[in-house]
C-alpha cells in the first residue's frame, strides 16, 4: 500500500467525519447502541433523504455498520477502533480550547459510556486504582495473577470470546485528559457493573448513573469513595488484602 493511497484514504475518512450532521450522528452512536435511520435523521436535524446520503457516506468509509431488521435499518459504530478514534478526536477538540469552559453536563463528565466501556472521572479513577493495586500490569494491557483472581471473583469475565480483539489497553478520556481502561477488559468491567446494578444507563444519553450499591462497591472492592456527586473521587483504602465478596 503506497503513501499516496494512504493519504487519499485518510482524506476521505476525515472528510466523512468533518460534516457537522455526520459528526452529530457519530457522537450519538458513541453510546454503543444501534439507532434507526429515522432516529439519526432527527439527531442530525436534516431531511430523511439527506440523512440517507450521510449514512451511506459513513458506511462507505467503514465508520458505521448497517443492520437490517424487518423494515428497519439500524446503524451502529463499525467497531471499537472507530470508537477509540472518535474519543481521541474529542480529546483533541477539548484540549485545543483550554480557556473555554466546558458545557458538558457534570454528570456526563463523571460517568458515561465510551462505545462498550466506561469513561469519565469514575473510569479514570478506577483505571488508576487497578494500576495502584497491581491488578493491571504497568502497560495496562494485561491482568496480573492477583488482578485476574480479584476481578473474576467480582463477576468480571476475564476470558475474551474473540481472540482478535485486544484484551486490554488505554483510551484517552476526552473530558479528563487522562487514560481510562478500554479493550475487552473495559467492556467486561462495564458488563459486570451493570449486572451487579452498580451503574445504570440513561436511555437518552451516554451518561451512566452510579447507584448507591455502586458507591459501596467502589469503596469496598477498589478503595474508591465519592467525595461529592457528581464530581470528585478519592482513594480511601489501601490495596485490599483479600478478594471481597459481592
């Protein structure tokens, strides 16, 4: 693959993202859910015929994937790599204007989804605690033996079903400008948090609601306590001496 071809592909993908209406569609899809063409049309605030062209353009660049179900067409982000790219671009946008006060709701900055894993202040703090407790290796790409034991006891599936997907890794958080945990392990953590009712998804946004039991679990299992809602997390406990039961 020569340099010219790469340049053309990069330019085409950047152009697909650059349109404001298509950007709004992509931002909505960042919650990891699939949406109908009608729903995405409403978000983009364009005519249905225009929205159809926008979605075709995004699909052509392999940014979204279309799922046909009955009479409806559902669209979702093509894969986790696309989501990671968009999250990084959001970080660049925020970082490019440091003097502008963010209009992002504090609750969204506190906890939200980043495609299929957690993002925001809570996710960043959780990633830092996993490193501090030596449950993650320093590169954040693998679990230690201790980490696997603890997380498995908490109901986290540490065996990825798809060997092609990276097991773990960092994702730059656009609101916190620090890393949160991505990859399969980040996805499995969110699934475990939802199964235990520690977090709840909001129906109309990427926001995650930390429940009362979730606050207790963060303190008991990870040594994290909320100092305020929705801002502020602090480590309060040393590394747990043993696996705590749910």
